[in-house]
C-alpha cells in the first residue's frame, strides 16, 4: 500500500484517506459518463449551464486567463461548491489580496484551493498560507504549471490539470487528496485513450469508448494510493 504523509503536529490523531476525489469540468455528456466512474461534476464560474441538473456543484473552477473575482464569488454564492480555486499567486506581492479573496470564498465553499506559483514562496508555504486552505499544484503542461518543487508541498494537495500519468507521478512526491483532469477528453476526440501509462489509439475507437476506458484506467492508477492525514489538517 502506497502512502503519502501530511506533515503536521505529531500529537494530533491520524487517519487514512482511502480515496482521491476526482473532478471533471466538461460538457454535460462527458460529465454524465465520468459520474458513472465516481468522478464529481465541475464547471468554470463562466459557464454553469452544464451542471444545472445537479443538486450541488463539486468543483468550481476559474477562468485563469481573464480572472474576475466579482464573477467568481457571485458564482460561488449561487452554487455553494464543495471545492473552488482561488486565483493563482504569480507574484508574492499579491499574496495578501488573494488570501483575503480565498477567505471570502471559504464562506460559501466547503474547501478552497490556494495555488502558489511565485518561487519566493517555496520555503514558507506552511507559514504564509493558512492551514484551512488546500494547496493547489498546477501540473506542468503546454499551458504552464507550478515551478515550485513538489517537495515543498507537504500539506494536502489538489492537482490541477495535466496528463493523468504526470498527476500520478507527482502523488509519489506530495500528499494528494484531489485532482481535476480533462486531458483525456481531448485525446478521445482523436480516437486515443489513456491505457494506464500512455495515450494511444483505441483498438475499436469511438469517442465515448475512449472516455470510458481512459476513466477506468485513471481510476486504476489511484486504486492503492492512500494519504495519511491528521484530523486537524
């Protein structure tokens, strides 16, 4: 059994989290398929249309290219998501403002993910970012990613985007409790699926079949992954 330990007070009682929560942010059709594999529905704050049929949105994502806090908090108040993500911390001077926004989001979301990307924060993550927030790690891809080394992420982590194999590899270096992943939907549109190690052409093809087999194999990657956490973490 593979375990990742979340560093905190040695006097706190500990438990094992046996599953990693997985979120999908895509069309209604893809979300319905992913739900059958235990994935939870998500949406960007700019597009809540595809999750209107659900009692509660599990993951409220952001438009990080054109972030607008007013629109984000309005969507969070309307949906009361399980998780949402604060704006990426690209510059140290933005830390206080973004943490203030994260605190406001925490009033209407069950958990808030804070995504540190400024390299100068690396040595002080546990001191600068309050413990009630989950640390977010943006998996490196063609769209960018977190440049802080994974070893500095010692608290519960949410993985943002990237390839499923890259996500699983990072989980051996940091304690992952949740993730979102849409990459396999892009490959499915070209007839490829994730086989547990790489993306390759599906033997029988078909968009939905590629989705189903990718979801099945991603779930298998995480089957024996456990995170040891403190109750107060």
